[in-house]
C-alpha cells in the first residue's frame, strides 16, 4: 500500500472548539498554485455527544430491492448476521478501537450492518457530500472551469484546498447540511468553524448507514441528483489516484469496477487515527454499496488494514464464502 505520502503533513493545531481534537491529514496536492488562503468563519453550535449514538435502525429499501406481490417493495434481507459478526469480532479483537461496517447488494436487497449506529469521523469521505451538494445546485456542464477542476482534484487527489473552495461555494455548513437532508443522511453532523488548516468538514460525524444511503443515491435512480451528475461523481471516484485506491477495493474481484472515496484523520491529542472508506463495487451482475468507518488506530496503515480485512470478510460472505471464485459461475 502506497500510503507513505499521506504522512508528509500532519496538522497539530486546531482553532475550532468543536473539532474534538481531530485534524485532517493532507495528501500532496496537484499543484501548489491551487492552494487557497484560509478564510476563518465563525464557529457554529457545538456538535452532539461524539462517537456513539444509540438510534433506531430503520429499513430503507434501495431502488433495486426485490418486489413483493402487488408491486410493494419487499423488506431487504439481512444476512448471516450472527456468524459474520462473530468473524468480524474475532478479526478486530487484536486492533481495539471502534469499527462500523455496512454492505448492501443493490440488486437483491441483501444487506448487512456491523455497529451501524456508531457515529464516527467521516474524514475525507465528506468530500463526496460536498460535491453532491454542489451538483444539486449547479449541473456539471454549467460549472466553470475552476469549479470542475476543484471537484476533480477534491475527489481524485483528496485536495483539501479545493474542498475548502467548494465548501464555501455551497454555503459551508448550512449548505452541506441541507444537501445531506435531501440525500437522507439523518445521522451525519458537520461542525462549523475552522479546524487546523481546513474548514471542519473533515471532522464530520457520520454512520455507515448514512454512507450507504449516499452511495445508493449515486448508483440508483432514487436520487435528487440527475443521472449525468451521478455518473460524473462515480466516475471521479473510480479515477482516484493510485496511492488512494486502498480500502473497500480490497473486497473487489479482478474485473470489478470500484468507485470509492477514502478518509484519514489523526487525533491531535493522542496521535490515534480515524480511517474510513466508502463506495461502490460493481461486477458480475451485482452492485455493492460498501462503507467501513474506523477510529482509534495507532497508525494510518493499521486503520487501512482494519478496513481491508473487514471488507474482504464482508464480500466473501456476500459471495457465499467462495470469494471471487463465485463470480466465475
């Protein structure tokens, strides 16, 4: 895994009282000339209690969910919950910290959740929400050259300065919150203000359920975004720089198409890491929305290993325990 470049810059200071000690870590940007000067807004209201929220677990059928008689959507089926959860418990026992994961087969309606009510840092995965918020207001072909360049750099290279410019354009926290509501992200919270070198979009708290809803909105017709914009977002996520293709891609088979956005943060107070990965795995007649969030890893590499180990086990279970051999039939 080529992650050494991610460790080049770690911001230690934080000027936002709601940031909970987490600071974004910057990947190398495409061009130093594209770095924006910081603009510090007023801090918003304090976020709710961090990290853990016990909430209801409603069912949200996707567009591809199976249909019951009479044309009514059938309830999506949870699968292998006890056996798979035990397997993940055993794997994660050596890591400690917090991990949440979710997979949804958009064609069959099968789904699995692991600690799906945990609220954990979204880190750079928030950049997908920034882009979808932007495209709710302006179609891709109507954006100027700078905005399109920023959108590409933000997703493909995880450029923080590009994200800040687009975050300002969508109206910062109120604009992002409004867009998140339209996508049904009910347990995602973004604090206001300025966190170290960026706005506080990077320390948003989210759940894997919300991340799955966003991926579904990009992959199906049940979305506030028009089809060309959905394809554009997934296309950028498919073309992330090779150094950032880790994460849920570990669960893909050789010929699968993967669109993803990864995230990473280091806690300024104790040096522990929050690492996240969410996206879509397509191939062999299946579209899988996958999200894994982790917190409290001793290093970024450890966080990545947790995500990839969890994803491999999830996808193996969805393929009937035969791994990628099942896709050949």
